[in-house]
């Protein structure tokens, strides 16, 4: 059985085409469901760097589905 990652730490996996895909939770909808931000990269190291940068950018942000802020902002 695979080890579970801590809550809010995101998800990392290798796709069938060889690229790496990851996601992090950046907010929650009114019903409590998570809002995800997806990323992809050629290597696992590159993906982890991108995920950590995103986690730093969204740290402390209170995003909801009614929020007018785009992911680029």
C-alpha cells in the first residue's frame, strides 16, 4: 500500500507518456470540495520545484469559487 501524503501537500504521478503531473489544493468551494491547480513537467525534479513555488505563492490565500482572482494572478 502506498504511503499517504500529508493533507495539502499535493499529488505527484508519472503519466503513461513519460511526463510528470502534479496538483495542489489552492482553495475550497462553498460545499467544502477542494479547488485544484494542476501542473506538468518533463522530470519529477522540475515538477516538484514548480509545485513548491505554487505552494509558496498560494500560502495564506483564501480562494473560493466566487473569487475573481485568476490562477495567473
